[in-house]
DNA sequence: CGCTAATCTAGAACAAGTTTCAGACTTGAT
DNA sequence: ATCAAGTCTGAAACTTGTTCTAGATTAGCG
């Protein structure tokens, strides 16, 4: 009946992802060739993004670069934003892996979180255009991309909780983490649009991380 | 020599705004007819935005609604994002005026800021589509819109400082305000994209406002 | 192996933001 | 009142995201 599986046949939206390591609603498994196409697409996306940011990721070019027809590209990723958010998921996994290897060394949870975020920030600084593409896509995403954006958010939460060294956080701590994420995203945007310096971002991150001290009186402060 | 002033002649970007009450680099003054055009445009923009959000603000429709040629629209506002950010500036002024009339009544600075932001949030909830258009434009804006976005940011800062009741804030307090603004913007986005409930936004705002207590030990805590 | 359903491709077509242009209109200065 | 410079208009053109279509290909089943 089917062939080459079905990355997304009936459902109009919702691309498919399930790199085996991300706990997702399990979209139908992909053929090898499909998996390869998907990788080529994400690779092309990241490459173009690295060159010129959000605007440089043009769907026709992505299709050409990844040797895939435009229609196919849209079958895998229903919109440019979906594509870039998926690209971000990809990069985030890298990042998380990297961070796991060298855990932050601060004494307090606040210090460790701040250090982790600054490390991530420095990574983004190495590819500012890529960062631009991913972050802009993330914040521009509308409801149709919510599941994917949410996944990115969850992944970010995990990274922060990892840095804090918590197994089961209290509600108050989760609130603090949420606010930290808000600040992280928004600060990135101000940096990317040239309205804040790197130093300013650093200060903002350190400032918001102090919130952690308020919720874990045993550790910090 | 010139005629009808020059909203933006030589300089390729940068629309003109100077509603007399906003302290700006003073772009060349506008004729009455030009001022009227500008108002018509902003009004049409807000109206369309109120209907269907960011996507519903289509430049051709704005031009038609405001009885202006498309080229003229682009002379006044070099891009859709510029237009929507200007629309936001407009709305923010309203808001600030409204807030001045009924200052928040909380005991601590943190409470007053949270109350102020929640009041603004409720106003946005009354026109969720308009909020969508303005906030999406704000976060999607690239460097070419930095001055205008910055102006919005400054205006927001003033509103928050007003609520805190401070004349000359310390650097630490300014950092807290920056983080509050970050959280405010990002929380709005998560709400607009349906990833967070109204209740969740409230919690986030209250959480981040506790940062104020950290910087003004005399008042709160 | 042969079938059938689903996928992929190439390319046209459509939509909305942005640019461009020629000509009509305003404005402020002489 | 006249003129030069700048502005506005209407319409076409261009760009890039997105959709659609017809036909070639592929996958898995009997």
C-alpha cells in the first residue's frame, strides 16, 4: 500500500521527526532514503542559515541544495518556520550533548545555570547568522508550529534543570526556570537585532539567574 | 523647494514619527495633510490587525483602507514591520496615558509592577489579534527597525519605572527592569502562540517581579 | 513478479511584501 | 503668479513563500 512510509500524508501540518533520542509522539518511521533526505534538508538549511540568517534560507535554494523537489521539501517541513525550528531542535541536541560532557562547575545553582547559558551563548556567537535564523523562526512561529516550538522549549528546560542539578524541581523552581527561558530568548533577540551588546546579555542572564536563589534557599545565598 | 515636507526622502529606511509627545530625533515636521495620512494609515493598520492579526495586515489593504497609494504607504513606513511597530508605539502611548490616571495601588514595588503589567495584559486580551500583530512584528524586527523597536522598549521601561515609583534607579534596578521586559515580551509570545495560558503568564510576571525585591531591600521583603 | 497506493519530481501558478516608474499634484521661494 | 523640487498616485514588475498538477518512481504485498 504505502511506499517510502509517510512523513505526513493526511495531516496537513506537522512535519515528522523522531531521531530516536527525542521522546516524541512517534511519527511513522522513515525509510533510509527518507531519513537521508531529511538530513540533507536540515543540513542545507543550517548551511544557508549560517551564511545569511533567516532571509538567506530560501525554500527553493534549500530544495536545490538538498537535491529534493520543492513539493517534497514542503512535505517534510510544512513551512519555512517549521524547517528552521526543526533545524534548531537538531542544533539543540548537539548542544545538550556537548554540555553533558563538561558540566558547569559553579558552586551555586544560579552560577551553574548562568555559566551554561553563557556557554550556549558563546556557541551561538560563533554562528550568529544561524542563531538569527533559528531564534527569529522560533519567536515568529504561530500556532501551527506550537508542538515543535514546545519541544524546543522542553529541551531547553531540561538543559537548565540539568545545570541546576535537580531531579524533581518544586513549582517555584519551575517558575524560575520559565522566567529564565523567557529572558534567554528575549535577550538573544535584542542581541541579534543589535539593540544589546554581548556584555548586556551576560548581565541580563546573570540577573535573572539570581531568581534561582530565591527558590532554593539551601544552596545559593 | 521641497513640498509636503519629506517623511523620508534621501534616507532609504526609517519612517518618520514625532507625535510631539515622544522625544525623538525630530524627523522633519509633517504637513497637516501628511499628518492626516499618517493617522489614516495607522488607524487602518490597527483596524486590520484587530480583525485577523499579523497576517491580516496586508500592505495593499492598508493602502486602500487609508486612501493612499501603495508607494506612499511605503514612503511613510518602509516595511510591514515598521508599520506595525509604529502601530505599537501608538497604542503604547494610549496605554501609558491610561495607566497614569489610575496608578497601581500595591504596597511594594514588585506588586505595583506586576499589577501594572497585568493591567496591560488584560488590555491586550481584549484585542488579541491586535496584540498578535504588534508583538510578532516587534520580535521579528531586524536591525533596520532597531531605532523604532528601541523606542518601544524605552517607553515600556518608563512605564515600569513609573509603577515602581522611582526617579533615578540604580544599575541593579535597571537590570531587573530589563529582565522584566524580557519576560513580559516572551511570555506574551508564548500566550499568543497558544503555548501558555493566561494563568501561566500571570505566574511568570509575578515570579519575575520578585527580582525587584532583590534590588530594593528597603521596600519589599 | 506484478499491482497498487503512496511518494517524488519538475514546473507552473498563486499570494503578499517590496520596488519601480511615469506622470499628476503640492509646496515654498522668488 | 511662476517655477523647481519634492510628493503622491496608479499600475506594473519582481521576489520569495506556498500550493497545485501530471506524470515518473518506489515500496511493500499477494
